[in-house]
């Protein structure tokens, strides 16, 4: 059964046969046009997205400043705030008393 179906729809079976459908694409038959309305919020969002693409992922000036302060030994972060951030991130376990 499958052999008969594939035989009828193979490229060999279609060669030499005309299509039973006659399709014409007359430009006068297509009168509809597509329209898109973008809200003011959408326009603002598109502008903001375009501007964000221009912002670098890494602020090299800030990284260089911290790097030089760390290397010179003048960077002293508040350890209680650092510990709190690490604890909240799940990277540090609270000391059990």
C-alpha cells in the first residue's frame, strides 16, 4: 500500500503531467495592505533598547580603578556588608553559636 502511494507521488510520476490547478497571481486581485501601529510606549522601548546596545557590558574605567586599589592595598571593603552579601547569595553559611 505504501509503495503504491509513494509511487504515485514520486518525481517520476509527476514528470510529464500537467498540474490540474491553474493559479494566476494578478496584482489587481490583491488590494489589502498590512499596517502596523506602534504605540508611544513601543517607540520609547525601541529607543531605549537601541541605546542600551551602545552601553558596554563592562565599565573598564571602574574595573581599572578597583584593580589598582586592590593591587596597591588601599581597597578596604566593609567586611560586614561583604559577609551579608555573600550570606544572602548563599555562598557563606552563618556561623552557628
